[in-house]
């Protein structure tokens, strides 16, 4: 597969990270196989998570093909880039086609990135997960790898203004031990186990994060259970019903 677009995009992203002096911590990349298919399942707190999730696979020298909503591919700027990097469009009204495309990529030995929460978590905790990641990994007989990102919400998240030029911001990317969905046909059980691992990784990332809110007005990016002013999971669920996107 031709990789004309992906390497320059990675180089540009890394140059921007250096320019902004982002304090990026990446751990656990040894859990990502050096070759062969794998599904990376990542939490979702920011519109930029796919960039940092992809960065988390860089120490393993793997390029991640992300499943993203069709609207991103229709955009005049992001669309050509997404197609050039061979990411996978998801049409929510015709999901079978994207599932088959992702499955084919896995069987070719690609790494596919999935956000099983489907939408950004306004509470900055792990939402209920869709079972698609477990089903994909089981069908392709590849490992299902949990990954969490934290700090990205401070750059750009749902309901907040973008602050893409913020400097010296800590960003955490943690990868955990893989699950083996092909060992069971119980996709719900695998999805529950994935949620537990994502929750544990995210809890660790949050508790070890070097920054704390500067005051009550800055507490929006901290989850409620850690003393922040982000919506509780129950409040966030109600907000998602009122405004799904």
C-alpha cells in the first residue's frame, strides 16, 4: 500500500508538538505487535484523539487506520488527508460496508483504530462501549489493544473553544495489555473487559497527570469524581440525548 501522505503528516504533527513544547508521555507501546493485524480501542475525550492515539503506536513503528465518521471524509481539507492516509469512513446508515473494509485491512495485517464510545465523553470517564471493536478483533483473529489519552480535551473538546496553540501542555498516552477476543464468542463479555481496562488506564492517567485545575473556573477539564466541574456521567448522558453530536 502506497504511503505518500501518512509519513509527511506524522512529521508535520511532530514538528507542531515540538513547536508548542507539548509534554507528551507515551507508555505501553510494547503491547502493540510489530507486525500483523490488531485493533486499537481508544477512549474519546477530544476531537484530536486520533492524532495522539496514532502517536502512541509510533514506537512500535505502526501506522493506524482509524475508523471515522463519513462527514470527516467529506470535508474539503480533512477529506483528502484522511483518504490519503487510508483511514476508513463510517457511514452510520450503512455500517456494514465500513465493517467489511476494516476487516479486510486487519486481514492484510493493518492496525485499525476504533473509538468504541462512538462519541466524545463529556464526563471524561469511559462511557458504555459499542461491541464493534470486539467483533472486529474476533472476526480477524487479532489482538484487541486498549489505549487511553488524557490532556487532549484541553486543546479541543465538545462544547469548548479550541485552544490549538496552547504551549507546554501535558498529554498522556497509555497502552495496556491486549485482549484475545477470538478465544470466545461472547462479544459482550469482551467489551465489558475492555471497558474495565480502559477505565483503569484512564484512572491512572488522570491521577498521575502533572497538572491540576488552576481554580474553579479551570475545573471544566477535570472529571467530577476528581473534584472537577465536568458533567457527571449521568449529566453527560442527558446532554448527549439533547445534543447527540
